[in-house]
C-alpha cells in the first residue's frame, strides 16, 4: 500500500489462544495443531464486508484497508490503515470476541497514541517473544515500528522508530517510479528478516539477528523480480507452515489483466531459500475473485492486501495449513476515481479445499 497511486482505472475459524497477562508470553494455540501439505490449487469462501470506516468529529474516514490480525486474550485484535477524505493515511485498532461483532466494535485511531499524526500505513502486528513485547510494523516512507507490552491498550504504543534510516542502494537502483512499501517481519531461530516491495516488480529482504532485533537490518537483497511489475506488485506475507520442518509460504499481491487485485503464492525450505511457484498464475491463483465464492453476494472483485489468521502470535509467523483463513481488503466493484479515496472494506476468506 502506498501514499500516492497510479491511475485508478487499473486499480478500477479459528484458533483460540489461552489468556495471559499483557507482559507475559502468550500461550500456544489450544487444540489440534496438526498440519497437512499445502494444496496446489486453492478455493475460498468469503464473508461480506466485516469492518468499514467509522468517522468521528476529527476523522472523516473513507476506507479501512491493509489489515493485520492476531487472536489473543480471547479476542481478535485488528490493526489497519485508514484513508480520510483528503486522501491522507493513518491507522486504527479494533478488537472483538467474534467476527459477528466486528462491524459494531469501537475503533481507536492510532494518531491519538504516541504513533502520532502524519503518514502511517500498512501495519503488521506480532509478539516478539525474546523481549516480551508487541511490535507494530508500518510504513512512514521508511520501515517503522512501535512497541507496547499491552496490546489491549491502543493508547500505549510508543512513538515511531525506524528499522532502516534510508532506502538501501539496491532498492534505489531498481525502484524506478515505484514506492518502497509494505514492510513485513518474520524470524526463524537465528535471524529476523524484513521484506518489502517497490511497486516495480521487485521483492526485497534485509536481515538482522534475533538477538539484535529491532536493530541492525542490513544486507538488503533482491529476492524476486518480474519484468511485469503488476505481476509482483506489493503486500507480501511470509509464513512458517506449522508442523513442517522448515517450509515457508510467500504470498504477494498482483494486479491481473482485468485490473483487479489478487494473490500469487510460492513455497521455500527456509526464509532465505529458493521460492518455488505454488498457485502463482491468473488461471491458478492463491486467492482471486475467480476462486472465491461469495454466499452473501459478490461485494468485491478485488482480493487485496491482508494477512493470514495465524496459529500463534509471535515473530515466527506460523500458520496452520488446515482450513486457512485470510483477512483482506475489498471494495465495491463500481467504485472509481482517486485511488487514495476508494472505499476499501475488510472481509474474511475461509479455505474450502483443505487437505486436512
């Protein structure tokens, strides 16, 4: 997700976690943690729009987008970008016990915390277990983060700090007219990795050690590239597949030949491994309107920037491959005009062809 966008015509369950005190390490998921091989094709069923804008006297919000989500303390905690009537971005937080309560749940605008006003967008939330601390990763033009020991208190997030103080040379040399966007952190037992995109057909990765996190992100490399920049656009997610020795799933948002957003996918043995296509084409996508059913009506033709429902909350970003779910952004297919004012809403995909 970026602040200024290209022509709008082109753009035209659950696991339950045991409760714990805010500063204590969250407990592992309860119940079946078995895993199965990822399928080579996917099919999904979508909810209707679950979370939309809630304006107040100082926030005239048109869109809620780019969600990140964890299940903790018997609640869903959702953070997302907001876009206002001026086309400016910040972020919001909401929590609720069940998805049926999502629409009515209060929303807290994070510019009221020390995160502050100005451009903040595309959040990712996780619990960094070595420090007993929650991290919210987001973009401010640079890869930024805030921390708290209490995810239940949105006012407690710290002021922004940066993972990297400037754009690495390799990105500067390849970004063209794109934007440096959509930062994603995932860690193994030794290192933490910072993924990012450039809206110009490239995926990047920097790294530091778990012991040094959040400092020391260097060695930025290009992980993947495509001569068609829309085929490798933005919004990358990297997950460890629970129950496997070292399998990782990568999903990246693309823009299809019809101008609509969808996701492609790859797998690798290790975060730094070679990525092999899984469901990675328009005809066999990871998630696209063509492989998503809408029992309540097709409210969107875009399956765009979001996050998988995870098996835990920590920095390893583990998912269970049984009955996967994905919280995503969509919008009314008839919407158009300025990209930054499009009416994005959040919906939930549930996989319907699990191998489990």
